């Protein structure tokens, strides 16, 4: 599912869960799942789900790892726990992280989300193809 937010010049090209049931299943299966992306220049806000049991398992770090150069370099952005303003999903916790959008109108950003405890790492990397945000090319008519 493509998510377009407040800035229509950007789009998420990854497929996200389209129902609460699919999101809950992805969250429990993977240990972390990207729920939604909203765009408001200069940032893309990522909403991330983590099973509550993971959060309760000990010290938890949630972050988004992203690149703008095809993984020649990457950066990690911490995600913070937030109140569940989208409606409570049982047995999950909501996190948010802000990614910078590329400065060019043809930019691309690839990313994956991670939940890390003292003993485990859980990734949602769009089934090994990474999540991708692309600029929507505008054409003059």
C-alpha cells in the first residue's frame, strides 16, 4: 500500500499491511513492522509497531536505518515510544521516527526498521528489498 501524506511530492513504494489484522500478524511474525509513513517536508514520519512482549523483555532500542546513496553509507535514527493516537492495537507498542527527505526532487531513500533487545534483533526490511521513499516526478503540461 502506498502511503501519501501531507507532501504529495513523495511516496512510499513499499507494500504495507492493509488491515489491522495483517499489521498485527506482521508485527508478531517479524518482531517489528512499519505501520505507516507520512510526509511533511523536510521529514518523513515513520510509525512502527513492536509486540509488547518485546518491549517488556528488557532494554529495547528501536531505530530506522536509512541510506540515500544505495548503502554506500547509512545512518540510524532512534525511534521513540509514543502514545497510540491511531487506536490501540492489543499487545503492541507504537514508536515513531523522523527521516530526513532527500534535498533533490528526484531523490530516493531506502530504509529498514529495527527493534533490538539485549539478546535479539528484529528487522522489517520489506522482505529483504528495503522500504523505499521516492520523489513523485512532476510534469509540466
